[in-house]
């Protein structure tokens, strides 16, 4: 009778110790910890309670794709028996706990070659999962019969895995939220920097009207425009440039900033538009992969005469709505910037008479598509310019935006949109 009582007390004491362990894990995991700290804590508690020789926590990154996230094993131990494909499929994918008292004698697990050859004698493994699906597993092994695992050990490990699963998902969600905040902050900063590259205000040009704007499809844009006065008196001129970088997002925004820097010096030195484009194209090719390129239009307008020298690099045609009616397109005269090691460009000479309206734009306008996939098109834009060429330019700009928005309907902006309008009084 005394022996039975003693055994019962021992069992109760062991249950109490394990409940205390789980309670301690609950409390410990209640703190704000990183995923790495969480997994090390779980392994530490498992080793304290179950005294295995080796332990591993595996996280599932995709079906059949696993990552060893935490591991503890004796110094000099070789092999990864606990990463057995059979074990991973049974425990992680099927969410089945595993208890093997003797690997060599077990009919099912003895067929797992990596386990049989590793020297592992006994193992337990519990799945990590929640309502969203499998997360991974925690597995422990013993390589001697001194400490074979039993059902009670598996029960404890399964309870520990259940507690850990809740925290693993929470830590992951917290990390993702923090990453999103960080990315949003970086995008906001990038947007501020990019806005700083655009003209803060348009110059006041006697005898001319200007309007311009850029609408990004995302936080940052791959479009850029420049309107800058040069010279004085009869030689007074204005440089007009519009750029559309291939791609979207941060990569395109970085290339846009690079182009702005590359173009600044030659434009301030009053190099001819076609020569400036050749210089920028060569430098861009030297600094970026072949897949990174941009289209551009660059014009220099002599204000006194209305003479515009225009060079293009694979860009959509400039449009001139004539005062007397009709729209003249002026196509690009060269390849996109940065596409080849050496590109040459030629310039067109365009005369802007009183009442003539010049429009430079990016493909975000003309390639905007309706729900059926039809594009807005250059022709539709030209018709609108012809119809409204006498309107105040700010109102004309707004009318173009409304027209594109009505055309695409509820479809989201697929590309950045940039527009520069100039009219001679």
C-alpha cells in the first residue's frame, strides 16, 4: 500500500511540475519577444522537462518547403535525422504527433532511412499549427535506451507545441505589421524626396501659359518632368523635359532620381537637346542594367520667337494643337535612354504661333484602359486638346484627368501619369 501511495504521489508531483512548466511558458511567451527568442525559449523548456539529446523546431514556409528555425544538439553531433522527409510529411503536413519508442523495431518509422541510419533510438514530434494551417513542428530525440520517450512525454510536448503555435502566428503578424509600417514610412520619405525633384513652382513666362502635374499610380513614380528658365533678354528660353522610366515602384523612382541628376549639368550648360539626350543615355547605360531604360522628350523653347527645338528618346509624340484647328504630332527621333551604349539623336524645329498649344505626356494617359481593355489612345487625347485648346490650362489639365477617369471607370491606375501643357498667348 505504501508503494502504491508513493507512486501516486510521484505521478501527481510530475503532473504538477509539468503544469507549472506550461504555466511558466504561457507567462514567458506573454512578453514581447522576437521569433528567434520565442523558438529558443520553447526548445529550452522542452529540454528542461524531457531531457532529450537533440531537438529541432522546423517552420513551414510553403507546402513541402521547410526551414530549420532552431536547433539544439550535442557538440560533435552530425546529421539531421529530425529533418527526415518522412517525419516532416507525417507531422507537419498531416498534423499528426509522432512517438517512436524504438526506431529500428518500429514497422513504420524503421523504413525512414535517415532515421534508421542516424542512431536515433527514440523520438517524439508534435505539429505546430493553428486555424490558418500548418506552421511546422517541434521534434526531440534520444539516441540511447536510457531515456525512451513515452505517451506522457508526447502529451507534454504536444501541449507545449499548442502554446507555441499561438505565439508563432502572433509574432509573425506583429513582425509583418512592423514591416508594413517601416515600408510605408520609407515610401512616404521616398515620395517626399521625389516630389522635391519636381518643379516647386512653374516659371512665369510673359506671353506664355504653363500647367503641369504628375499623378503616381503608387506611392512613388517612374515619371519626371522639368520646366526651367535659361538665359535672359532675347536669348531667354525655357527647357521642357518629360521622362517615363520603364517599370514602377521604388526601382523606377530610383532611376528617375538618377536621370534627374544626370540631366541637370548638361541642361544648365545649355547643351543642345539632342546632345544632352545622347550624353544622358550613355551615362545611364554605363550605370544600370540593360533592362533599365527610360523614354523622354526634351525641348528648348526660345520665348521671343516661339521656336522649339525638340528631341525625343523613344517617347510618345508631342502634340501641338494649332490655333486654327487640328493637331500635329511630333514623334521621337531616337531610341530610349540607356538602351544602347551609344545612341544618337536628332532634333525637330517646331514653330509655336500665338494660340498654339503644346502637350507633353506619359503613357499613363493614352494607355489607360477601360474594363474591356480598350486604351484611351493618342487620338482621343488629341481630340480633347483640339476641342479645349483655348481653355485656361489648369482647367484643361483637369478636364483631361476627368476624361481619362470617366473612360477607365472603376479600374485602378495602372501607370503613372505626367502632363506638361504650354500655350503661346
